C-alpha cells in the first residue's frame, strides 16, 4: 500500500476520493462554524493531496 507524506492510505482512487471528500467537508464545516485554524489546516492538506495527483 502506498501512503502519502502524512501517512494516509491513498493507493486507490476510492481511498483518495474519500480523503478528498472528508477534507472538503472539513473546510465547509470550519467555514460555517467560524474556525479559521481548522479551515486553513484542511485547505493545506487538500492542496497537498491535489498536488500529489
């Protein structure tokens, strides 16, 4: 199994799609809740995942 630099399993398209969906959800929730640190962290992780594509 291949792991990303942060240790997430991302070897299959299904796993990667699940991680991307979770990060998008975290960004939306943080935005609605007024939690900028969480929003920024999730956005940075999403950017990293997309760069690995």
